[in-house]
């Protein structure tokens, strides 16, 4: 009897905490849920305030952003140079490592030595390319200016003598031309007295600030080369730290997605930009050889302009052709006509043979989206937007396509885009696509 009474006494005591836990657990969950909602509302409210603050104080925000970009300009230049020089460094490093692996005491020492020599080779290569461009452009520009200084006055004198000789007829052209020259001279004199001289101090200040900006850019470029050397030396460690940070902030699933997108961005940007630089260099060399064979004036300068502007897809050839033709037509109109025909043929060869061989389908974009990205990028960010608009839009296109395919797969719908061309509706039960023709047949029956 005592045992039964003890069990009866113990039983309700044991059940009371369980009942208490069951009673309190839903309340705690509700409190946590309410706390999460409150935190979400607070974060949304703060983000809205920041957004409107940026809109209202856009000028101040943009000034701060510009100052940050100016301060970080050497680092940005260094990172860009490191990215562009990395393939050259890897190529040289691979060859040097094969040669030094058997001669060094340890494999680690061979790797470090080959890395250092590979970086030195890539920097020397960069300096050599810049020096060759300067050596090619500066003399050509000086020669062009001198030839223009001789050609333009001579052309004006010939025109005046032709007008005065009456060869073009006696329809008061001489008097009209004389009046035009008189008015033009008066306008130039008035502009010099009333506009140029009063604002001479402003122009001098602008020129001085421009010279200072060029000097700062040159110094930042030198510092950027040093930054690029350090980045190339420890690039594996920087990559590892970046991935570690990603997985420290995000969950593995989200981290995997971010790493995949970064790898795709590297594939798109590397394949497009580096391939486009090689393609433009080949076009510049071919253009120089062709201009020399046709004896076109300022062949080197024309080849550099055509090669540099060829970096911009689609519109680059037209942008480069305009200043080149203006430069040549002043000196020789017939040579300008030859140059126009040659540039058209050269760009057709580049677009159909050379470009596809080097670039392939690195962006995965159709011609329409390439033109779309260039127009939008150029309208928003100028030359840099025209250059980087294609790879940036290609990356956005890739991410959007991944999201769309994931959503379509989740809804168990067909993945092929071709199946949606003639879509009329989707059968809700079978999840199959019903085409317009099939729907018309059903209606007829």
C-alpha cells in the first residue's frame, strides 16, 4: 500500500513540469516570431531612411564617393593591372618552373623564384608595351601637327588665288569670300579681346590643374604597378581569404552560389577583355602593314587609333575610322578613300574570322544584347561603359538565366526556350505546354 501511494504521489509531480513546458513553449515561439517581425520592420525602416537620405543628399554622397575613389585609385589601378598581367605571369612562371625545378634544392624555392621572375617579366612586358606605344604615337602626332600647319595655310592660299583668278566664274564669289574672311577675322579678334584675354587666368588655372592631374595619375600608375606586384605575389592567399570570408558570412548553399558566380565572372571578363586586347593588337599590326603598303600618311598613328578603338565591340571600328579619315583627308583625299575601303574590309575580316577565333563565344550573348549593353553602358559611363558593358551585362544575363531556370525547374516546367515560342498556355495538371496550333485544332473539333 505504501508503494502504491508513493507512486500516486510522484506521478502528478513528474507530469507538472512537462505540462508547464508545453504551456510555455508556444508562448516563447510567438515571442521569437514577433521579435523577428519587429527586427525586420526596423531594418526595412532604416534602409528606407538611408535610401531617401542618399537621394536628398546625392551631391554630398557623390562627393564623398569621389574622394574615396581618388584615395583608392592606386589600389584600383593595381588590381586591374594584376588581373590583366596574371595570364602573362602564369605563362612565364610555368616555363621558368620547369627549368628551375631540377636545379633548385627544394621545390618550394623553385616555386618562389619562378613566381618572382614571372612577375618581373610581366612588369617588363607592360613597360615595354607602353614605351612602344609612346614611341609610336608621339612622333606621329608631332609629324601630323607639322604637316597640318604646312598644308592648311597652303590650301587657303591656293583657294584665295583660285578665287581671285576668276577660274570659278564671275558670280561675285571673290567679293563674298573676301567679306567672309573679313567677318571671320573680326569675330576672331573680338573673341580674343572680349573672351580669351579676360578668362586667361581661368584657362591657365585649368591647364595647371590638368597638368597636376596628369602628374598624379602618373604617380598613381607607378604605385599601382607596385600594388600589382604584391597582389600577384600573394594571389593564392588573397583568393583563399576571400572564399573563407564568403563562407563565414553566408551559409554553404549561398556561398557555393556566390563562388560559382565569381568564377563565371572571371571566365567572362578574362575571356572577353584579354581576348579583345589580343584581337585589337592583331588588327593594329595588320592596319599598319596595310597603310604602309598603300602609302597612307601617318600610318602609325592611324594604326594605333584603329587598334585601340577596336577594343569596343560593334561601334569601335566606326569610332576609330572617323578621326583617322579626318586626319588623312586633309593631306590626301584619295588616300582617305583608300583607307575607308581598307578599314571596311579589315573590320569584316575581324568580325567574321579573327574575332571569333580568339574570343569564341566568351560572353554567350546574341548580337542584339551586345548592342544593347554597349548603348546602355556608353550612355551611363562613357568609354569605360562601352568597354565593360558587354561582360557586365553577360554576367547579369547569366545570373538571371540561372534564377529563371531554377524557378522553372522548381515548378516542373520544360526547360528548353524553344518550347515557349509558340506557347498558348500551360496545362495545370500535366505541366505541359499547349501550343497555339494545338489549341486551334481543339477549338475546331
